[in-house]
C-alpha cells in the first residue's frame, strides 16, 4: 500500500495523473478510459508516413519512452512502419511476418480523451507487471494480445504467440 501510494505521488508530481487512466473490461470488450483532457498540438488533417524501422520512427518523432519490443520470435521479419496522424491520434503500426503468420505492434498517442476498445472472445488471462507497468494479456480470437498504457501512449502486441513468447516481447521493451 505504501509503495503504491509513493509511486502514485511521484507520478503525480511528474505531471502524470495515475488515477485518470482506468482499465475497464467486460466479457466482450476491453478499453482504457482517460478521465482527464489531454491538450496538445494535434494535426488538423489526416496524413501518413512510411518508415523502415519502428525504433527509428519513434526516435524521429522525439518519443523519449521505450515503447517497442526489441525481441521478436525467430523467423519473423519487420515490415514497413506506418505512422498515421489525425486530429485525434498519432498511430504507429508495424507487422512482423513469418509466412502466413503476423505479429502486430501498435502504439497510439491519443491527442484527446478517446479510448480504444478491443474486441475479445475470452476473458483476461493475466495482468503481467514489468517495471511498474501493467500489461493486460488476453486470448483474443485464438491469438494472444498484450495491451498497456505508458504515460499517454496506448500500446499493444498481438499475434499467434505462446504466453512465454508474448512475455519475452514485453520483457524486451526498453532493452534495445
């Protein structure tokens, strides 16, 4: 209890309202809700850019956080990174492909308070905590999906992964 309170006070002092972001899930959907208003210099039109590496795209956009996994299961090849800007979000998306199998990584910077809803076929499998961040792991339509929030970034990894593989990807975030 003291650790949670201490971390909450520290996060709040740094300008991050821990209590403003709440994970909500039902039998059919999971989403993060943000009870505060995020102010930003949102783009006023839609645009898209293509990059050849997720880490380099995040660096080029001056994102100081380590949000992307540095470990991907053997055999998967990173595809093009699509960065889409709209008045409500900046979205980074990449697919790692191995034959007919794909692992998707998505990082969204919401520029207002619109949460994402994720369809799910089964219930939450586990809340996996790494370095103070909760990763919600679901079995979603026969694929594992890890969903998390880091500051104002909502992220997910999804694909035909084992629990060990998805946890290894999560564990590699910030290590590359």
